C-alpha cells in the first residue's frame, strides 16, 4: 500500500521513505513556522530551517533551584530543633 511521506511528501511503500530515508513510524512534530512535519530528533525543521527550542531549557534550572531551596529549608528546620 502506497502512502505519502510525512516529511518530504514523496510516495512511500512500507515504513521507510525511498526519497528522504526517514522512518514513517518515527515520532514527529509540527513546525510552528511552516506547519510541516519534522522528526523530533532533528534540531531544525527539514523544510524551512526553523530552529526548535529545547523544551527542557527552562525546566532544568528551576528543578535545580527547587533542590537547593529544599536543602536550605531542611538545614534550617534541623538547626531550629
């Protein structure tokens, strides 16, 4: 059964595109700029070149700050007892 590649719009038979070589079962996301599908593992849109922002960019510093605050609160509670 032939289908259309989610990434390059070529005709695909099976799971791998003969044109771009991408696995059709791979996770993908929609580019905010051109609205086309791009594999999640790629740092840029394969169609328009838009750079994707890392979703963890702000989460890691927040988690680290929360960890330091928790240690500080723990030390403060132990010193007051």
